[in-house]
C-alpha cells in the first residue's frame, strides 16, 4: 500500500535543521496571513493626508507621521489576520473552486487561535500608538482610531460581517480613503479642509477597487458559501463597470483640488498614471476569472500607492 500524503502542517518541518525550518517556515506563514501585497493601501492615504497638512501649515511633524503610518499598517495587518481566521471558521476558504491565494489558517499552517492572537497583538500595538496620537491630536483622533479598530474587527467578525455584505467597497473607501486622509491631515494641522476631504474621496476609490478584484475573482465561490458581496449581487458585467469607475473617476476629481486651495499644479502629476489605470481596466474586462486576478489585485494596490505618491510629490514640489 502507498504511504498517505503528508499533512500540510508537517511539510514545513521536512528540512534537515528543524529549528531553522521552524523560524523560516513560520515567518513565511505569518507573511501569507497578513497579506503584505495589500498593506500599501493603508500607507498611501496617511502620506497624502500628512503632505497636504504640511502644505497647509508649513510644518511636518515627522514623529506623528511615523506613528500614524505604523498604526495604519498594524490595523490593516490585524484586519487581514482576523479575516484569515474568520473566513476559515465560516467555511468561506474551503471550497475547491476557490481561485485566490492560499490562506494560512485554511491550509493548516497556523491555527485559528494563533491567527486571532496575532490579530489581537496588532490591534493592541495600534491602540498603544493611538494613545500617543491622541495626546497629539485630541479626542477626534481617539474616535477615529477606535472606529478604525472596530471596523477591522467588524469586517469579518460579528453576526453580520461587512465582508459578507454589499458594503465592503464602501467600508474600504471610507476607512482607506476619506477617514485616513482627513485624519492624517487633522493630526498635522488640527483642522479639516476641503482639499483633504476631496483627496480622501479620490484616493479611497482605487483602494476599494482592490476589494472589487478580490470579490470578482471569488464571485462563484462566494455565491456557494453565502457570501453576498456586491459582486455577487451585481454580476460580472456590472462589476467590470464598477471597477472601471473606481479606477478612472479619481482623475476626473483631481482638478477640483486646485480651486479648493491646493496651489500650483501639483494635482496634475498623478495624471501620468492614467494609461496605467486604463491598462488595468482592460485586463479586468478581458481576462477570465482565475489566478491572473491575484496579480491584478496586487497591481491595483500598487497603482493606488503610485497615485498617492505622485500626488504627494506634486504637492511637495509645487507648494
């Protein structure tokens, strides 16, 4: 008789040096769980809000910027970890039709309890950084921080998780666009302004488009497990239109930054990414759902980061 296939949890310990395998293998699995290719959507809005704040006030509080960036990354990583464990427990990652990359909990590399503890550590560290940011910015910053952590938990937690509804894109647009940019701007200036709100509105759109790629790729599997995302409700053709709108509308909003008080022509610089956006939209429409959408998801996240960095550079250079 043939030997049974080795359990996936044992495969990480097949090298000659068990101690080395444990450290290297476990780090790899934790990296899978936090999904590093999506973390940039938390970075771009903090940078944009902070640079807009510098343009408004003439000063940039670097310790505040660093703490805000790290807190945003920790909340995003904690949300991804919580999602990894919660989807496994709800059975959303078990289907043989799943097209997305492997999940650490579903593959048996990490237990759900381990991943949940990892999420708790990330959220706790973000909360500690939030204490410093609250000391710098006051109670509005505390409210934003608590709301962001609560949203991260509610995304796939509780009786009605956001990720299992049609409101996922709105959630991402709100917290990785409007709230993050406006909150970072407020930390630097102590006030809010229309340019910051408009910048948050347009930057949140490609962040939401990252989720659209994910939900479009997983539409068939999500339908099977009762995950009623907006893609499931709209269907493939309408979801293609949704992705195109989220990727292209920011370019139509850029000119509004000038009359709202953003001096110079810094708002023009992100316009050079328009061909990139068209290319991603064309790929989304033409490619059949499959593993290629894992690459498209990462490319959409990179686009959002590139768009945000060019906006920062434009503001910095033309102030």
